[in-house]
C-alpha cells in the first residue's frame, strides 16, 4: 500500500502506540506505519524496559518512522509518603528522560498518581491535595531540570476521575507546570479523558495554550477515533488556534475483527477531521 500523502494538509502529526500497529515484528510495524502515513511511534516500558533501551536504539536506528514519545513509568510513587518509593520513581523517570533525549523524542508521559491520595490529610494545617500539589511541584522542578539537560520534555498527563483524583482537568496540569517554573515540563492532553472531565474540550485546549506539547487520541468509547461521539474537528481547530504542531498518538483499543482495516478507516476519519478543522 502506498503511503498516504497529507503534506500541506496540516501541521498536526499522527502517531500511534507500537502495540496498536499491525505486524509481527518491530520492522513490520515500522513499515506498516510508514505505508499508512503514520509519522511517529510511541512506546512504553512494557515494550522497552531499562535493560532493553539499547535494543530500542538498534530497532529504530534505520526506522522510516521515528520514536516520538515514551508513555508511562515503571512505578507511580511520586506522591507516596515513603521517601524511598518517591526516590525510586523519580530515578526511573530520570533514566527514561535520558533515553528519550538520546532518541530525539518529544518526551516521557507521566501521570503522577493513580487512585486517591496516599498522603494523610493534615487539615486544618493543609489538606492532602494541598500537600500533594506542593510535593508534585518540587518533583517537577527536579525532573524538569533533568528533562532540560536531556533535551526532552516531562509531559504531565491529567486523567479522568475514575483513574486519578489530582490532575483531572487541563487547568490542574497547567497549575503545576506554572508553579514549578521549568520550561521542560509540559502538558499532554488526552481526548478521552477530556471528554469526561472538561465542559468543553476545545476551550480547555485553548486555555492550556502553549503548555500543550503532545496529544493522545481515543474516542469516548476508548476505541479508535471515529467510533464514538467526540467532536475531533472542533478539538483540532482549537489545536490550530494555539499553534500546536506536535504529535497526536493513538492510545486506544481497536474495534472489529480486522484491526488493520479499523485503523485505516480511523486514520482516514482523523485526516478528514483535520482537513475540516
């Protein structure tokens, strides 16, 4: 299949998590992505653990589609009351940021916590959330400096209320980014999570503005775009309004018995939304 030419159509670039891409081998996946106009590939520690970073470098040395983002961390204890657990997560993140920088990737995507608070509520001195915000700000200052040194970004990801209590809306992520004052700490915005938490996804993107440096694509079904009712055209228009020119990576399930066909149909749908935006 010939590569689909979307040159001149938009500055928005489509990426895809490697596990979604059809193919038996990494090379197969790279070639499928290139043939279908996918411009970036996102990986995680599930694909490349610390001891396989050298393998990733080898796998993507001659890839027609580059690695552009790294999703997640081995642990998410950044806001745990145990300092040893916090330090372990920070050091894992630091190592991953160095790898991201060495590969010229946009950055590492990190939700800072899952579930509810782990820190005790010390009201009336400070609530658990107030303490978490201060702790996360300090963590982001340290990791932001590490990201800057590595030449990449720490990408904070707000999730929805069923997965995280602290960063649920884009404004909550922006608050931490602005408090930490590190240029290498930025925001990843996820259409699926925004559809749950924001009253208006386009307005939330416009308000976050320059802080948005990466996107995740999934419909409200958490399947591929085009299977639900999210207004991607309006969202892409907002991205154009704020001058976003980064990658939008598919992070979703894939519907139907023929996953390749479903992805091709979705890619056509996303490109049509981009054109209409």
